[in-house]
């Protein structure tokens, strides 16, 4: 077997072209008859099997019909506006791409990013207003103007807003009996350029006492992220959230302490009360959000979150920020005096790096590479650090469709975006999962499939209730059923599922008959393809098995020996026989019969016949008869018995000699026997017959092996004695069992008598013959 076919086929098992090509490195053969040595091959094979340098077997068998992919990949740029320069414009290009591809084919394109100088910035400050943060709140009031000035040095288009949080105003999280009603999240100020109003809103916000240490900050953060209209987030701005606290946070599941089990719905629930203030009103019904929910909404809304916390909380929020996309941590002093420097420093870190990410389904894999941080040497990364405002960063993106969700084609939209930047590159993905030969009009190909199916990609797709390689079977039976059909497995293997149909060397037609697959130059046949001519020799003259059907045949189970036709001889029937038949006569062609009248002459040699009993004649001229034909002459010659005795052994041309012991002494000797009645007994007598040479004197045993007649008296006596012995044995067994039973019953009686509790003279079952009745209402006359 060629090397390629002897290796394990990792593509085997895929029966359609589209399924095959969804596995990486597999190709499909769409040739109608894809055969190797007469045997149908698997159509789905590794690509290198079709292109093997040292074995082109599959390539030759499927020449011109190999399908490597469903379609050639095309990339079309739909929108490619230039990058912005100052204060506005695109930060990503291209903006929209259309890709048409097939599974497992890499799609490569570039995405460029430029951080525009003076780009608009929206900063929302959300602060913990529990009592412990009172000093930080007062410091923020004093530094509000400084914070606004610092940000305006970065961009002229800067806006800021303010919100605060405490915790769910229900037990056990907050004290509901405070003079001022606590809240979870309050939106104090919409994004605005007015730093004075910002300072006034911060200053007027009261602080509250809390019952437990963790706060409801993550639920407040969720509202600040998703309430786009209420907060005033712009679509074309860099969005920043400063989250300031000195306490840990509640997570999903903590709400169960207050009987809240409904998961957070990641929606905006900030409403305006009668006094014009904006509050979060679903704190009683929705649980705290999980980290995954917060991370998802930060990414979806292109936010950057800066956690401004004291040193004791840095590790806690650093762990949180590592799980959130676009989050970082800055350390505050005890009174938050460094808030301006912290915000400015964190913003510079954010703006000097870019991380490209994406949103895609599980059927698509995405990889990145860039040379932005390696002196021109590209590495696999989606992040670039130390970039300058106005400089351009290029990312090489590779998309690979790993699999199709179903057999048919599908479309998907992939969004690429820098973390914290509200711009996307949209890639429309059109994935072709079906092979071209599965999509074309099949109306003209039904004739290839017996009119009961459609021909596609080299095979028939049968209509319901039809089967077979050419859809020739209906309802599991032949469309023209043959009552003499034998099936596809031998009778003794009919119920064995492991035994292959047609001996694994043919195809089963409608579970009724085998269509055997013969390799070139050889033949496989039989009801179950059980016969072949692989063992028979090939003629060196014409290179055919047994020199071809006109000169010889290879019989089934013939041990690899050719049966030559008349006129031919040799191990492969390659030699023509001589025309003369003289060598088939024992005494010359002028005298006697050919082959002694017991055979035919073939190629100058006698082919001896067989007797009615199936015993063959032997000898070069078929002159030696089998044992049974010599029996009557031996009886007559040796013992003057048998049917020839009255004719004085007429026709018996040999003599006999009586010997005491019969044994084989020469090559070809055979011990023969016959039976005759002697001295009231049936005896077997033996003689020696040589199958290679007819002897003139045949040795015969003088004494036979006689069988003694049966002793009737002994047999009858033995049977009668056996019956009598068995009867006596059964009677003895019965007597033993009854004795044991009686003794057990008597022992039980004695135990019951010993346990009796009544006196010896009293009968326990005796009852008095009179009965006395008393009237409870009766009284004597003296009592009245």
C-alpha cells in the first residue's frame, strides 16, 4: 500500500464536500468514480495526500477534480476616509471592509490608528459620599477649577459632570433611619464646561453613614456607563470616569442579604424625582452587577475608568481593574489633595497607549501583530505603548473562520475598536461554507442517480426513502427486487455487524446482492465477493492470470493452482499441448484403449476418471483400479468366497499370498478391507494395494478381525439387577427420611408439654356449665 494510504486519515468520516472543507487541511475529490484498485476511496483526504511528492496515487485517481476550498478569498474596502489631524476627524481607518472567504483560509488586512490632538474629552466624576470620604469631598471642591484647567491644557473641548453613590438604602446595607434619606446612586450634574457649577454640586452633596464596609459603587458605575443621555456622553469624545472611594465594593449575589435575587439587567434606571434630582430607582429589585457585566458595558460604550483610591484599597481595585477592559488604578492621598495630578497622569498613560480589540463570534479567530514597540520588527500583539499624539500606528490583522455553524453559508459582522475610543472598524464577513458543486442547478443530473436523487460533487444525494450509490434502492429494497437475492453477507455471518458487507471487497446493492470491485489485472467474484485470483500465477508471456480465460482459470479456493483448458498445460497454462495422443496408450496407439478406457488424454497425459463411489483410477494410463474394484477378486483368490467364486475367479489377473501381518512397506501402499461372514461371525479382512503400480501378487491377511456376538443373558441380567438395586436404594432412602421426620415431631411434642402452665389435674379448655349475671341497678329494700 502506498505511504499516503497507510497513514491515518484525519479527514475520514466527512461525507459531504462542505463538511470536508470545514476541517483545516482537508480537500475533496469530486470525480464520479474515485477508485483505487477497483475499490472506492474516501473522497475527503488531507491536502498533502493529493499533492504528495513521492506518491501521486490519489492525485492521479482524482486528476482535475480536486476541490481545495469553497471560494477564493476577496477583500473589498467599502469606506476608507482619511485620519483626522486636529481636534476632530477619524482616528481609525479603514472604516468598513467587506470580506468573502471560506473556512480555514487566513484573511489579512491592516487597521491604522492615530490619536488626534485636541480630541474632545468627557470626564464624569463619581464619588463615594459615605462619612469617611468627607475630607476628600471638601478637597475636590477646592480643586475643581484646577482639575478643569489641567484637562483644558490637554484639549480645549473638555466637559465634566458629577455623580455620587453610597449603598442600597435598605437593611442590612444602609441605615434607613437617618435624618437624610440615603440613596445608591445620584446624578448631580450633567456633563458641562462649567467648573464652577461642578464645585457647587460637589460642595452641596451631603455625606451619609453606612452600616457595612462595602459600598454599592459598581451598581452606580453601571448607571454612569449606560445612561448615555442622562449623563450627556458625546458620540465623538474620549470618555473618562473617575471613580473615587475608600471602601471595597458589593458584587453580584450580595443582594440576597436583602432578599434581592433578580440579576442586574445592565440598563439605565435613573429617573428625576419631584424636586428635579436624578436618582437610581431600581435598587430594591435588581442585584449588584457582576464584573463581567461591568466589563461588557465599559467595552460596549468605549469608556476609560480610573479608580482613585487610597493606598489601603489599591490592591483590591487593581485586581478589579485587571478584569475590566479599559480600567486603571491611581493612588490617592488621605485627603485626595493629589487628585488633579492623579487624573492628569492616568490620562497621559491612557492616551500614550492603544489596545485594539474586537467583538466576534466563537466561529472566528482573530490575531494581531504590530511593529510599533520593537524598532520595526513585528511581534504578535494588539497593544502599542509610548505613542505620541498625531503619530500613526499600524496593526496587521488576521481573521480565520474556524468552522461553520451549519452546512449553509453565513454572514457575520466583526467590530474592531481601540479600548476607550468610541470608533469602530466594521468588517462584514460573508463565509461560503458550501462547495460550488453543491449550489448549482441539479435538475439535469437526476439521470445520474436513477431519477431518485441529485448528483453533486461526485456522489448522489438520494431523495427520501431511496438509498444506494446511485439511489437504486427504494425503502431498503431493490427497486426491482430479486426473489433469489442472497444478501451481502454469508449465512453464517448474517447477524454479525463486524463482518463487512461483500467481504469488504465490493458494494452492497440494496441489501440484496454484491457488486464486487476488481483491481486492474485481477478478478474478485462470488456471491459475497469471497473469491479472487490473487494467488494464481500470472503468465510470463501475456501477463494474464492463468494465461487468460481462453487457456485457463483460477478456481475459487483452489489453492492458487490454475485449471488449464484442454490443449494447454503449465503452472500458468502457458504451454500448448502436443497434438499426438500416443503417450496416452499403455501398449502403443495401435493396441489397447486410450488411458485404459478409464480416462481422457490431455496434453499427452491421462486424466483418470472416478468410480461411482468417487474413488479415482490411478497410474500413468489409469490402469490401477481403486480398492473396491479389487475386493471380489481378492475374496475369490484367497478364500474361494464372494460372487466370483462360482466362476472360478474369472477376470482376476493377479494372484494373492496369505500373510500373518498386513503392513505398508512400499511407497504407494494402501491398506484395503472387505467384510465377509465366517464361522458364524462377521469378519473384516485386509489386503495391500499399491496405487502407483499394479502388483502381480497382492498380500492378504490370513486371519480377519471378527466381532463376538452379544451375550443376551448377561445383558438382561445386568439390567434387571440394576433396576432391583435402584429400587432397594430408594426404599432405604424413604425409610431414613420418615424416621428422621418422626423423631423431630416427637421431640417437638415433648418440648410443648414441658412448657404447659396449667396444673396437671385441670383441663385448660374446660368451661363451667353455668353463667352468673349481675344487675348494677339492683338495690335491696333496706337501702330505700
